[in-house]
């Protein structure tokens, strides 16, 4: 699929040429479903500077059509269509977060809050990059499958600082779920494209850690690899306004486990004891008697399991972990959480730098 447009790696690695291919009409005019289904319509990522240098407050292309895009042919889905559908749905959440920030704040808002003078312009550029991601992900869904449209979203920020805190968590989460999607991809070209996308998210995150939080951006020799991307994608559904998605949108994410959500109480650092709290007391794991359970923590390319007693709700983050990057935790009925079905609750994304930023599912 990636080879058909030959744009994915150009976007992520090449020098932007600043030249857009002709479109059937200006992309700022009314856009139709067939337009979105046409990979040659609108600015092409990697061949146009649009996805780097657009500075307007108005949503950029391809955010010009709010419905899902029906399949335009009747053949079988391509091997990675479901993966790209998952990723396009996630990208709508992420892109719209940045667009909301561009619309809500001004450059002076960040300056007055004590952040660097270029914060707003950097966020605008990241917004453009994410719009380019969205366009690529749409293009990689074959014409035999539906392309998901945007929902309405609500993000829990109230000021520039809380917005930037959430931005850091979103970028770190993006890096982690891309490692999981890479492990499920069928085509080598898809795997390469996902790694390339993760590299761009890393660039975004390094900017945030260095310029915004003035902290060491390095995460040791390996960042965290987590095998179950859909469990992290499920967390992004918390931003979706119920009932707001296009009726024909595919289920998101696939697989859809609907795991119980967990909050952590206490500083989530290696060696520390933390308390786990279920966010919805009517939706908790069905802990079976005479069954062993574990808190499984992923860091770097390894994981460590800690026995978990459901009656106490306490666990300890392994002290063996280096306090860099992030740690992903789940509850499982098997050491190491070796299969998707072994996970009974989570995930918890525990950010180590800057400390205190973490997201619970």
C-alpha cells in the first residue's frame, strides 16, 4: 500500500520542496468524499510545504469533510486496512487536539504563562505535521475499505500549562502505540512507515521535553515497546464525545477489549509503591478465586511482573527499571502478559521525565 503513493518516507525524511501537485480545485473549497478518496487531491505530503508551513487558524486539509468515506470498490480489504483504520481514527483525535490548541490560544498566552516565545508556532507546525499524517493514513486505506471520519472531541485542559502537559502525554503515548502497531502489521512497507511516523512523533516529543519542560529528553538505550496498541488506543476514546462519531465509522479500536480503566495514586517511579483505583466502580475486572494475578510493567524492550493481590489494590513498580522514558503497566492473569486476552485491566502510562506526568486508562 505505501508504495502506491510513494509519499510516506518522503514526508518523514526528505527536504520539503514547497510545491504542491495540482488539485481538481482549491482544497479550501467544499470537499467531497470522492475528493478524500483521491490521493492526488489536495496538497501531497512530502511534495508540499503545506504540512509544515501552514499558519492559519482554520483547520487545514484534509479536515474539510466530516463524514466517513465509503469504500469505492468491492474487492477484499488489503492486509493492513484495519491497522490503517485504527491509526486514522487515532490521528483524528491527535490532530484535532492540536487544532483545538491553535484555535484556543495565542502566542502571547504561552509567553505570559512562562513558556518560550516560539511555543505557539511550534504547536502550529506540529498541527500541520499531524494533518499530513492524517492524509497519509487515509491514503493507505485501500479503496475496498471505509475511511473513518472525525468525531467531536473534548480534551481536559484549562490553560496553556495543562494543554502542554497533555501534549507531552499524547506524544509519548503515540510513540508507544506505534511500537505495538508495528508488531501487528502484515506488510513490511507498513512496518517501515510506522517506524518513520514514530520518528516524527519522537521529534515532537524531544522539542517538548527540552524546550517546554527543560528536562533531559533521552530515554536510555531503548524506548518502551508495548505489544498491545489497541489497549492504548482505547484510552483515546475518553476524548470522544459520546454519540458524535459518523454512523458508519468502523469500530475503534480493533480489537475492542473495553478493559477496566485504572488510575494510580502515588509517585509512579521505580521502586515506589502505588495504589490502583478503578475509574468506574461498575466496570472492574472479574477476578477469579484461586487465580494468580500480576501487575506487569513494560520498560524498554523488557517487562517485569509483580504479584498483585486484588484485595489490596497496591503494587510496587520494579526498582530494576531506570527512571527514564516511560513505563507501561497492565494487570494480567499470566506473568509477562504474553497474550492480549491475558490482560484484565489497563494500561497505565507512567511518564518518568518530567516526573508527575502520567496517564491512566
